C-alpha cells in the first residue's frame, strides 16, 4: 500500500475532527448556563428574598427611630418655650411694678407741690392703680406692712380693706408681704383666685417693698395662662409631626400613627380612626384591647404580631401585621409603625420572580448569541486550521481565502502575510518573532504583575481599613471604660492599639500604591511645600549629611493641583530613602522647574508623557545609586534593599501610587556624576484667585457645641456603630442611613420644613445606592449651606479619577469639605468636625464681605 503524503494526511485529519470545536463550545456554553441557572435558583434567589425581607423590616424600625428622635426634639423645644414664656412674664411683671412706682412718685411729688395732703394723694393714686389692667386681666395691688389692702381691683377690698383674722387669704398675703419686706423684692409663688372667681389657681407675682411709704407693690400672672400658651405650642408640634408622618411610607401601604395613654388617636392616616378613642378595638387573636398591647411593647425593641383587616377588605381580620412602638413620656405620646407582613414579603417575592425571568431571558439570549458566534468563529477557524495544516505539510503557497474586517479577518490576513514572509526568509522571521515575543512577554508579565498586586493591595487595604476602624474604635472605648479600674488591662490594650495603628499606616501605603487612597487635592504652592519638607528633614540631615534646595525659577510660578499632605509625605519619604542610601554621609538636593512639553516623551519616564505644562521636582543624592534590580522592581510593594524588620518596602511604591493618582509621571536614574536622581512630573496649575481664604487645617476650629443633630451614612454596620458611639460621646444626636438612597430620603424629611434642622453630616465616600458620599454632600450643601459636612474614607473606587475632575456638579470641589481618613478615634473625629465648622464659618464670612 502506498503511504499518504503529508498534505493528504493533514486533510484526512481535518475531516475526521471537523465540527468538533463547534460541538465542544456549544456543550460548554450550555453546561455553564445550566449551572448558573441552578445556582441562581437554589442559592441566590432564597438569599435575596431573605435579605430584602430583612431590609424592608429594618427600614420600618429605622424610620420609627428617626421619627422618635424628631418628636423628642419637639418636646425639648416645648419645654424650652415654657421656660422662656415664664421668664418673659416675669420681666413684664417687674416692668409693671416699675411703672407703678414711677407713677406714685410723680403723683406724690405733684400733690406735695400743690399742697394736697398725702393721705388724699394716696387715695387718688390707689384708685388709679385699681383700674389699671394688662395681659389677661392682670392687675396691680398694694398692701401696707400691716397687711391692709390699699389698692386691689377685687370689690372685696374696696370698702373695708383690712383682712380679718381667720380669712383664708390672710396667711397668703402676710407670707408674701413679710418675704418682700425681708428680701426687698422678689418673685413669689402662691395660690389666688381670679376676680369674681372661686377656684384658687397657681400664681406668680413680683413684689417690691417701699419702706419710705410703708407698703409693698405687687403684680402677678396666673400660671394657667402660661399653660394655655404652652398647649398651643404643643398642638403646633403635633401638627408638625402630622405633616412629617404624611411623607413617611413603610413598604407599600404601611404607615405611622400616634396615640396617648388614654387610647385617644392623635394622628392616623385613616380618617375613620384619626381623632377617635380606640380602646374598644381588640386584637382578634388575644381578644385584648389593641392599645394596651401596643403600650406593653413600647421601647422593648420587640414587635407586636397581630391580625387586622385591610382598607379594601374591611371587617376581615385575617391579615398578619407587625408594629413597633416608641413612647415619649413628656408628651404622653406612643409613636407606632404598622405594616402588613405580606407587603414586607411581596418586595422579596417580586424581586425573586423578576430575577428568575431575567435569568431565563438571559439564558435564551445567550444561547442564541452563542450559537451564532460559535458558527461565525468556528467556520473561519476551520479554514485557518486547514491552511495551517497545509503549511505544516510544507505547502507555503496555501492561503486562508478569508476576507473580513473583524479580528478573525485580521488574523487571517496576518497568517497569509506570515506565510508569505516565511517563503521569503523563514529563518530571519523566526529569529525576529522569537526576540519580539520575549520582549512582549517580559513587558506584559511585569505590567500584569503590577496591576494584579495593585488590585489585590487596594482591595485588602479597603477591607482592612474598615476592620481597623472597628478594632481601634472599640479598643479606645475599652480603655476609656475599663483601664482606669484595671491597670493590667491597659498594658494589654496599649500594644494592641499601637499595632492596629501600625496596620492602618501599612494599609494607607498599600492604598497609595494601588492608587485608591482618598485624596483632597487643592491648588498649592510647590515652593511652600518644599519649605515644609526642608523643615521636617532639618534635624535628620546634620553632621556628615547636607540638605540643599535649588529652585530654578521664581517661587510664585510653582502651583500644582495636588493633595498637599500626600505630596509632602512623598518628598519626605524620598529624602529619608536618600539619607539611608548615603551611609557615610553626603548631600541631598531638592529642586523644581516649570516645563512646557510640546511633544510626547516616550523613554525617560514610567509612561509616555503627553504634551502640556508640568512642574518637575527633582530629588538627587550623592549615594550609591540604584542597582539594576532596584530600577526594575523599585515601585513594587514590599521590595526593599534595606535590612531590618522595621522596613515595610512600601516607600517608593507609595510615592509611585500618589504620583499616578495625581496624573503625574516618575523617573528613576543614576546621573553620570554619581548618586541617584528621582524626578516627579506633576501637572502645573494657575495660582488660586483667593489664596488667603482657606482656613488653617493644622489648628482646631471653634469648640464643638453639644446637642447637634448629625446624619451618619455608613454601609458597614459595625463601623457605623463605632462612629455613632463617638458622636454620641461628643454630645451629638445621630440619625443613621446605610446607603445613599436612604440618606437622601432622610434629608428630604428633615430639611423639607426647616433647612437648619440638621447640624451636619458624617458620610463615607464609598456607599451603596445611586448617590455616593460626595454627591450626597453636594446635595446637602445646596439645601443647607450652613451644614457641617465631614467625609470619611480609606479607599476610592476609581484609581484614575479624583474629585473635581469631571463635569458632574457633585464632583466639583467644595472648599468647606473636610476629609477624614479611616481608621480614626473620637479626638480625631472631633478635630475634623471643628475644622469643617471653621471652614463653613470662614466661607460665609468671606461671602458676606464680598
């Protein structure tokens, strides 16, 4: 039998395996789709249903707590109004007595001048005072030191004004007159009936003694008049709360209502129940009055489960309901949230069904698209394979015959060109392909390694920042509460806290390398930053070490839009690294110059530098310079040429991450004259229009006033608990939100009727929902310009962007914003809030001046 030629055997091999790739791809895709669908149905859907139900349930509790906090503040306002009203009435009484004194002195002097007897003048003056009234029929009275009523509008005292022994009012007048004679003047509380009234009421009078005349003058106000004013204020608070509750919805038809301990419904969205007494309504399950059961669970944190009817099905008490109750003792209000259980579950059921429908449609669409793509890909691949087998058999005249304008067409034309070149000079081509392949593999491997390490470092640092926030916060609380009683405990907590803060520093350096550290860029003078750096390094460069600064242009030209603190840290790190490299002493030189680049620079820096205006900062030393391995791996985290356990190897990687996150470029090199040179290329900026308006963040602002109301937005519940504890320890009231949408809803409710109801907001930048922390801050700034806003974060989700770089109004720089990096303690939080408050105050002062 004649053996097959190479071309014949290749063709037979291709025919034997024809469409195998198509079948394999189809089976793999269908298998993946089946696995995904089963996973979604048996694992994801139940989990989503449970989580959505818990979210709906917790939203009812959170809304009730926020309404309770608002009502408590209303009660505090009513009590404050009561005291202010009493003080105002007291001031009015003192003024009335002063007027009576002025009138009597003037009348007595005029009578003496005209020769009128004093007794006659007194009677005339007292008759005038007897007819004088003010307020709610309040009056002036005069009693002599012998407890004889000289002037009083009550007819009982007009004829025989002397109080008889044994009269009920005699001890009251005697006590008040004797106290006034002893004190000279004062406010006295006693019971007295109104004119022509029989009931004794609480009264407060201001009484002043006049020894030269032998009598006292007094004027008082009945406290039930004051209580009438307070009742009006309380009714207004109830009206305000009614408006607030109308805006709050729990689930689909859930609502909130208010009743008192007598079972009187004060606020209810149902007109049939609003304003009525519902003590006769009973729980169908226990047959107990529903108002009594609601009162029993008040402030216990437990929910009342019962059955009730629905507006569209009245009288059918077959629907499960959940209610939470909070009690305000001062108002005697029970605030209750009410929601049907099936409504809480309906959201999860609806979401689950939609997920399944979407998964089914996605699977069908994916199957159709994959079938089309498999055919479109495998058929030309078969042609490519056929051509390759022919070439393998030695037929260098073979061509694919594929003419397409997509990637496969490009691949086919490339194969055709490659075969043509093989025919021309196969040996030369093999050498070139091999060399080029090695270069690409090395470059690609290095880039992939840096990218992978950066992503891993950023993700780990983000998670560790939240963990360290919880650890540091709770360690500090433990020290404050327990270490004073147990010194041995403080010895254990102190190393743990130092270790946690050391971990926070490492995560900060990892975030810097991965370009995910939160920056607060502003237009700064590079020359001013250099001055700070030189001052910081002055003590480190003494003896055999020398420190030089050589600006190459006028200092007023060097302006850059960067985070000044991170720029300073980067320059200090470079300086300390240079000092370590000069073991026997040497010179460190800082310099800068303004560069106008007109054509791209491809070789000198870590990436191609596009044209533009830049500030080039140089850091040169006279040490041993960079080794070849250091030049290749210097920016990788944890790489270090230093010995010792205290070196993390994150110095240059942190500088690299900060420069890239600031849209800059970096270059390492060994100058011909020896030593090492590092150049930073940062985008230049124009000088600020008002450079003197920014406040000094190095100091603290005005002391933080207690009693403010702050909105806390943080998605991690443990971190949120730590920050809430820190705020309440600072004397602040807190309302909470777990995402941007929930925070937006709270802002709408709090600021709708009173733009100053919210003192400020503390928000994480990275929060779930349609609004992140910066957009939420911009919204609050528009609605409440005087609010204090503090953003906290240890991570940014976009390593290529920074605040103020986009066209979104929420992305513009807010000069009043203060950024606090996680983790932090209560003192750092307090200082940050004080700085934010100072910025708001200075900003508004500047606006008032302009």
